[in-house]
């Protein structure tokens, strides 16, 4: 059903937004192949026939993620680049580094544009004293917008150095910079990116709020313990379309991290409130987050190749947030495993499993002679200890 409902080619969303989804089916097919989905489904069927208290489940989930800004002003960015007489380069931009690798990619962009080793490029910590009026770093746009600003600044410097390079074509970067200094040529340049061309007119319902989409597919396998409700994440295969990656190592790390955050949201992290509205889960003793043991035992991430994106710097795509939703493949695999248990016990395979799929929910959803011994609550006859939101 999921495959039938996929966007294909140049399509439109249900809210009349044009979407280029040609790579989505590529992600789907590659994930099906790399995960050996059909063979593993047969193996899981056999495992579940032979095991009463433990069941395995498998799920494959597609994802699309909009990258863009609702209005153009939110996509602007600026940068300041200094070249020093010793050949080093100092870059300041408006992106905030919070572990997503934006500084690393900005250094790569400066290195590529100035044609110098990345070891000569240095980053100033983000400050409005260097680059004013910065926009928020979010929406997986940090490299897209700030990278364009840095690229523009570096190109200005290269234009100023062009006559010197022609006069001394065999010289080094340091030679050219020194000569520019001796000729009183400015070695500082600003760059500015005005924002994406696409905009959305919300009053008329026209335009496009997305500059482009990121696509991905995840296939996850889990094993549940029907007696305790515990589950193990056995294997996950992810295939993503992130254009031509500027730094595959950083991007794969971001995909892995986003996925683990997602599985935390869908299977572990639960808010509990008292009937009076007091939050109980206020610390690590009550509010659980993913640990090393929650990472899939086998974890594979692949990137589509030869899929350039014409709407972002160097044909890349934003990658920080899109893979977050793929963590839901763990949730759906758990639900698949529970359905096997329920069928074996003569129960309906149509049931509600609210997210997050915590051990107690898994345990009670499986159903057996033990859960049947528990008296059912009669609404209105008691005050609940906690309210799930």
C-alpha cells in the first residue's frame, strides 16, 4: 500500500504543491534490495511460527521532507571572509554550529572556492559583531544559505586576485595574497545570499514554500518479548537522497543521529502528567532517552549517487532533520510483531498502539491469559495516576 501511494516523477501534493519525486522510488527500490525485504519477511514468518513468546516484525517506511522557507526573508544569509598575508583565511558566517557540521562544510566551501587546503581555513564562532542580522539556524538550511554567502564572498576575493594570478600563474596562494597586500588591495570580502527564488503566497494559495524535498526510506526489523514488552532493534537499512553530498561522513552521521532521535520519540520518550497538569517526567529517572543499547544491532546507511539537486549549493541537500521521521520504522516494525502475536492468540490484528510504543503498551497489546486476568478500568470510577498526552 505504501509503495502504491508513493509520489512518482513530477507530481503534486494534496495541497497543490509541485514536487519532483523522481528519486523517491529509487530510494524505495534500493532499500528493498539492500534490506533483502522479501527474504527476511519469509524468515520472520517462519520464526514467528516457531516462537510463542517472542515475535519479530518488519516495516519499511518512506519519507519526504520539505526544505525551504515560507517567505524569502527567512532564507537570507551573510558572510565575512578575511585573507591574511600568511595565507590563512578566516571565515565568519551566520550559521550556528550545534553538532550538525555546518562549520566543517563552510570550511570545505571556502577551500574549494579559494583553491587552498582546508587546513588554511579557520572559522570564527558565530557572532553578530561580525555578521549582523542573522537568521535562525534550522530547517536543515544552515549550509544551503550560509554556504551561498561564503561562496559569494570567496568569489569576490578571487576576482580581486585575478590580475595578480595572471601576472604570476606559477605562484602560490600565499604569493598572490602577499602581492595583493603590497598593492593595497583589500583582502576582506562580504558575501550575501538573498534567499530562495521560490515563495508561497498564502493569501492566494499560489507558489511553492519548498525549495526542494529530501527523500528517504528505512527498513527496520525488531524482536519483541511478549511477556515483558521489551524489544530489540535488530537491523535497520536506510537509503537517502541528499543530492551530491558535500561531506558524506558528516551527512551519514546526521542521518544516523536523526534516526536514533526518531526511534526515541516513537518508542521510548513519554510525557506523563498528573490529573492536575503537573509534569511527572521531569528528569532522567522518569523520562528515558535512547542509549547505546537502543541503536540497531545492524545499522546500514546508503546515499543515492548521481542525483544532483539544482536548487542548493554544489547540488547538495539539507540533511539534519529529514531522517528523524524514519525512526518510526521501528514503531511500525513493533506493531507488525504485535500483530503476529495477536493473530496467534485469536485476537484482531486491527488495534491501536499509541506512540511511544513503550514496554507496557507492547505487553498489553500482545494479549494472553495473563493480561486477561487484569480487571479492566471502568471510566468514571477512579482518578488516574497519570494522563498521557
